[in-house]
C-alpha cells in the first residue's frame, strides 16, 4: 500500500514538473490602451430600406424606423429622412417645402455629387433655433440629413460626403 502511494506521488510530481517545464516561458500580454488614446473608429451603416451606406461619426448610435434614421450621441441627434416626390429636381422640391412649412430658405445652390443633386441649407425653425439640412435628390426621392445642434453641423457635412447609394 505504501508502495502504491509512493508511485502515485512520483507520477504526480512528474506530471506537474512536465507541465511547468513544457509551458512556454515567453508569454506576452496585450498592452492595455491608455485611457487618453481613443481607439474608436467610425462605423459604416447600411440601410437596405433607404438603399444607402454612410459612415457614422464616432460615439453615435443608429436607429432606423420607417422613413427616418436617427443618429444619437447623448442628447444630440442627426436625422436622415427619405421622402418620395413628384418633382424632377431638388430646387422645386425645396421651394415647395419652404412654402408649405413657412421656412425662409433664401438661397438654393445646387451642387452635383456622383450624378445626384445636392443642396445645403441653413435656416431658423424658431427664433434663435438654427437648423442645417443637406438635401440630396436621387430618382424621385429626396434624402435629407439635418440637425438643429450647431455643434453637429460638421458631422452632417461628413455624413453627406460619405453617403453612397446602393442598388
């Protein structure tokens, strides 16, 4: 019996010794990123309903409902809408929209982006409440990217530049 215990102990020591010696000695651990360095990357968002792909700014979350994609960051938001229209061009659509909604959009400058009409507007929805909207026309649909938070106006430009229509 003592001999059996001695054999089991010797086998146990050999197994533990083998595990310790055979274990790789050069283990490396991944460096922990410094809290001051942001590793966040913009995210690409694809909408089959809207037939588009955009780059979402860092720290924004996307939520799609019916004809609106809402990009939220804390209490700030950017809205992307898609509306059908009978107008064959963007200036006529915007003139009608501003007339119906009593908006004072003074200047409508049409640009071309990838063969689509694009108009950037800034106007007041209420006294001292400025809104920036970029309208994009494609195949009898008008896409609008807008916010009434002046701190997000640059993000609206970035989103419109990243916008890519998909089949």
